[in-house]
C-alpha cells in the first residue's frame, strides 16, 4: 500500500490548514442548480464526455470517462 496521498498534508499541517472531507448530498440543492442552469442557459452538454443509453450503462461505466450521462425515456407516472 502506498503512503502518498497526492495532497500535501505535511505542508498543510505545518501551515495550520484544515481539510474537511465528507459525503455530498446533491439532492438537497438539485432544484436550485437546475433552475440556475435554465436561467443562465448554461451549456451543460459541454461538460459531458460520454452520452449513452440507459440500457448500455454497464458498458459505458466500464469506459471510465470523465463525465458520463445516461439517457432514458421518461418514466410515466400513473
């Protein structure tokens, strides 16, 4: 097992820098984000590195792209 974190932890420690880590919960801010994207005409497709159909998800995930977007038909609620 390697000991290199890729983050200069000793430098941070010596300079009294605190690093906070945690799991994000994007659902809480998703409506606000989507509103911002719509209001500002943000070209979200420009940050997508690979677009695939939902049924092809296992293969698409195996390609380890930067930003994968899966497309599927809308779910019909009845």
